[in-house]
């Protein structure tokens, strides 16, 4: 397989993961996050998403760097690095909101909802950036 084909596959896998999150995350807008099981499912979705984007991003970075397109490899590498940092950041804040909610803080659910929106927005921006770079990668 040529390096261009490998880079294409790696990019498609990264796009698939981001598109899945973009389709799955809005479903949580239809339910209340004060239900502990629902909030834990949302946390699990965020955790898995950031972890998979980090792994796929590292693989895509290596594949694209192998084709000689270093600018795009750096861009995908930044997405992978963001996923690693964002996973820690989002999960720590979600856990803090779960603790606050369990203590009776009624605003914790609203802060959790804002985190949800922030995560969806970050995913949308990253997805748009990767889609915008597809013609240059292929």
C-alpha cells in the first residue's frame, strides 16, 4: 500500500470518529443531566471520544508525515494533542460537577450542560478543520 492510501485511510477513520460524536452527543440534549446514569453515559461518551481521537490522531499524524506533508501532519498532531489535554480537562470538570450535584448544588447540572455544549463545539471545529484539509491530504 502506498503512503497516500494509508494517509487517506487514517484520515477517514479520524473523520468517522468525529462524525460519530457529532451525531451521538446531541442526543444528550434531549434528556436531563440530573439523572446520574445519563450523566455517567455522557461522561463515558466524552472519555471514549477523546481517547479514540487521540489514538487515531497519532496514527493519522504518522501516516500523513510518511507522505511528506508535514504541515498537515502537524495539524493532525495538534488535534491529537488537544484530544489528550481536553480529555483530562473535560473529565475533571465533569467529575467536579457530579460531586457538586450530589451535594445538592442545583447549578451543577447547568454547568454540566455547558460542558456538553463546549465539547460539541470543540468537536465541530475540529471536524470542520479536518474536512477542510481533506483535499490537501488526498
